[in-house]
C-alpha cells in the first residue's frame, strides 16, 4: 500500500521531498510527510492510501499553502 500511495503521489506531480508515504516505526502505521504537508499524517497504510487517492490534489492545484493533517482527517470523516 505504501508503494501504491507513492506511485499515486508521483503521478500527481509530487517529488519524494515534497510528499511521500513512509513506513512508521510504530507497528501498523504509515506516515504521509514532506514539505507540502504542515506536519506528518500518521495512520494505517489503508487510511493513508485513501487520503492520497481521494484527498491529495495534484501538485499543480495545491497552491502555496501546505496540506493540513487536521483538514484531511475532517474531510476523510465526511
């Protein structure tokens, strides 16, 4: 799931430094982090993949403000 999330991020135009998913040192967690997110988002790999698929816009559409994990979680709950 982490590889698939990173593949989607590359397709959306993000470099690894800007936004990528990494395995967390905590068991069963993945991290979405980089310069285009205000702070890392940590959750299960399934949830992080869903965030990347459904909520992370293409890099060209993001604008100058970084993604905010709290806003992503709020939108995920809808």
